[in-house]
C-alpha cells in the first residue's frame, strides 16, 4: 500500500491507541521527505538540461511552473523532450512537447513554459511561421495570467523571429515592448538582452547612430 495512504489510515484510527497514531505520522513524514528529495533530484536534472539549451541558443527560457511538476509521468515526459532537444533530435522534441500538452493537465504557467520550448525548437529548425504562431499563443497565455516574465520572453522571441523573417519594423516593435516590461521588472539581465536585440535591428536597418543612442 502507498505509504501516504497507510499513514493517513493509521492516523485516522489513532483512537485505538497512541502508538498507532505515531506510526501513521512517521509514515507520512517519511513520504513527504521522499517526495521532496525526488522533486529536488528532478529539478537538478531538468535545470542541467535547460542550462545546455541556454548555452546552445544564448537565450533565457521561461521555466516558471516546471519545478512544481511532481507527477512522475510528467517529469519523465518533460525530461525526454528536453534531452531530445539537446541531442539535436528536433522533430522528436517538438512531438514530445506537443504530446505533453495533449496528454497532461497543465497550469497556464506550465503551458507557457512548454510553448516556449516548442517555439525555440521550431525556430532552431527554421520553422519561422510555426514558431511565430507558438510564441503568439504563449504571449496570449501570459497575458491571461498576467505573468510579465512569460510575456517579456514571448515578445522578445517574437522580435527575434520577425528579425529572421526580415520584418525589421515588427521586430523593433516587439523588442521595444519586451524592453518596457523588462524595465518594469527591473531585471538588468532582461534589459541587457533587449537592448542588444534592438541594437541588432538598428544595425541591420543601417541606423547605427540610433543603436548607439539607446539608453
């Protein structure tokens, strides 16, 4: 029997005697300690894979909601998708991330994180239109839950995709929206990335003086 269920039963029938109640409490404590240890192990493995993505792409993925995943099936599915990404099995990674969203019940924050990874893989594969749709969906989700970190990252990625599509006007609009959010968040790392992206747009538009004047 599951230790948690056994612990609850023993605690519930504690009227029979104090020793039974104590045993139930001990089993529940052991259960939660084990869960905490497994959660920490999952976070360590997952963020190790995410760090590889950061180094590979030079981007900051949105990961809120991911550390809260406790379901073992979800953990395994998510890790498999990340590992496929880092092994350059891009089509497999996209499929696994999409299956994750179809198979499991997710929070909106978790959905934004998964969409972020799908969009990154699509963009890496050169699927710009698909990536554009994915990050637009992420942006709408972020607006729904009023998550400014997810919204900033979505706007920034949209700016990068429009840049790849040579639509520099839209790219600049997206990066400026990302920058505004970054300043409101007072996140220096975000601000630096946004200013870098804006500078690249100005550079490609032949407006070096504008790029140099950005605050």
